[in-house]
C-alpha cells in the first residue's frame, strides 16, 4: 500500500475516533445526579455519568486549588468524593496543566468539564496511532495495521472512555507505545534510543496506574525472545512508514545487560519518588492497602456468592458468579455499557445477567453477535499462527499474547475479591487484542482480505451510531427518575 494512502487512512481513523469520542463526551452528563435503573432496583447516585469520573475530577480540582497531591483517608466522611486520592499522579498533573492551558477554570461546571474531557480524546487518538505502529512495526503489513487501528478507533466502549475524565486512557496509551517500540526492537534490533524510550514510557505508565507493572515481566520476556529477521523481499527504503521506526543506527539483535539496566533505572527514577511517598504515607510503596480501603464499599465477591447460594441452593454459586456475572458483564462491556455500568445497548434489559425481573430474556442478540464475531477473529488469529506467512512475527505475537494474558490474570484476581466486571480494566491490552482481531479477520477472509479494513470499520461505525442513538435517552430516563423520586 502506498505511503500516502496508508497515512491518509490512518489520519481518517484518528479523526473518526476524535469525532465519535467528542459525541460521547457531549451526550454524557457531567456531575449530574440521577437514578441507576439497571442494577435490579432503582438506586440514587450523585453522578450518573462516566464511572468514577467525578472522583477523578475531584483529584484535579485538589491539585489546581492546593498545588499539592491529595492524601487518601479511609475515614474521610466524604470518601465517596475522594476515593481516587491514592492514585499515582501522572494523569492528574497532565489534566491540571491541560485545564490551565484551555481555560477550564471551574471544573465543577459542565463547560470546563467538557474541556477536560477533550484531553482524553487526544490521548485516545494517540492510542489509535500506537496500535497502528504496534501492528505495522511488528507485522510489516500496513493493511493489517490499519485494520487493528480501526478496531481500536471505533470500538464503542473505548471511544466512550476517550470521552470521559479518567486515568485509563493515559495508561492505555503508554502501554500501547511501550509494546510498539518493543515490537520494533524484536523485528529490527535493540538500540540505545529505543531502550531509553521504553524505559521512560514504562516509568510514566507506572506513574499513571499500578496496573502498568504488568509491563515489567513483558519487557524481561522480550529481552530473551529472538529478534526476527525481516523477509528477504522486505526493503526498508521502500516500505511504508518504516522510516518512523529508525530511531537509531546499528541496532543489536539482543539487548545488552547495560541497556536493560538503563531502562530499569529510568523507569525507577520516574516512579521512585512516588513510591517513596506512598511508603511514607501508607507504609506501602504501591499503596495497595489504600486501594483496598478505597474499594471497601464495592460489591464483594463473597457476599454475591453467598446470595446466589441462598437463593438457589442446588446451583453452583461460583459458576453463576464467574459465568453469568463476571463473564457476561465483561463480555458486554467490552463493546459498550455506558454510565454507571447501567445503560446497555439492549436498554430494555433490566438485570445484571440480561434477564428481566419477570424471567423474560432480555434482547441481548446484538451483544451475542458482537461476541461471536470477536471469538471467530481470535480463532482466525490462532489459525493464522500455523501459517508460514506469519513465522517472522512469532516473537511479537508471543509478546502481545503474554501481555494480554497477564492483564487478564490481574483482572481475574481483582474479581476474586471485588465484583468489577468492567472490560475497561482489560484495555491496557487493547493493542494486542486489536492486533489479534485484525490478523483473525485477515485470515478468515482468505482471498478477500482487501475487505478486512472496510468490514471492521463499517460494522463498528454502525455500532457506534446505534449506541449514540440510545445513550442520550438512557441518561434522560435516569435524570427524570430522580425528579420523580422528588
């Protein structure tokens, strides 16, 4: 594919992501009280907008007003407003700077809030570019790279996340670019500039969210994976966009021990002071205890399992929890669940598991179709790995798969204690997931591979347009319900 065409399509995908994310930002209430209607029984909440957005904004407000970081206090009478205070500061520092530059002077108000939401729209666009380069540098196939970028750019849940205030989009951006530069090293060799970039990006990721520690074993794994030599017909002088990967000359096939040390030191220099602060305040460098205290009001797995067992002694409560709750909620939220995990694409569904209170099955057909398509793509990816045309990408495929597995294991561990079946916790691995989907589509279409990009783009764009047609009404119902409660 010609370079100009590749760049033009990539730019179009980035613009599409920006436009869609801006639309989600525009239709999502900001610091608006309402009633959650999809949790079995109506519950009044102080903010029906994006999950935890209010508390993330409160962190930024604290920074702007006091020029200091908040200290988490589990005994705070306003814990519902401050439970994100334990979070690492990278996103909030960036958000505070963005607010100052854009004139978002009063983040209590919607106008300023929309300006702050725009920051994550930019970060989401950067992730789309990062996914493209992860696939392009890793696979040397611009069509597959564009398909992967399209999946990321147009996935409704990720697009909506880009339109909300949260530290997740920065984490996803940084993890994606760490993987992209590492993939470049595995294909073209390790260089000092690339290793320095990896160290800095990893440090910033860990300074954004503790989940980024998942990058550490991946980078250690990458140091031992063989560098794959490009195909003989591959010519860097003629390849599209390869020049953007030429960060240094004379790269090494394996990273020298000194390189690994420098990358580790750089990451520690960036995140170390914050860990030292945590140790001083919470007696825990990662603030895990503070995190657990912040989540003490969240639904506990043990309580849910006990409830399932009591209501149906003959069933397997553990199976119900993992299959019908964690599994089914996560699967649906991967494609799109909005507000407080409350507004579904099947808005007439009312319960956690997709069955109404009267036992009538909710119309989950759309979710099932989306899930089936992604499963088929994953099967296609596994099938593709048996083909010789992907042999040169083996190390990158292992890198991507390993990171996705680690993120999944962390997610499952989290849900072993708390019920938090939100697919956004898997999105740090959105790059590897998108790559697998793109390769799967490419493989499944066979001789019609040219259709991979338009098929993915059209289907997901249609899903976004449908979501944007139902989400505003969903939020309106929840605001009206509060008025009716008086």
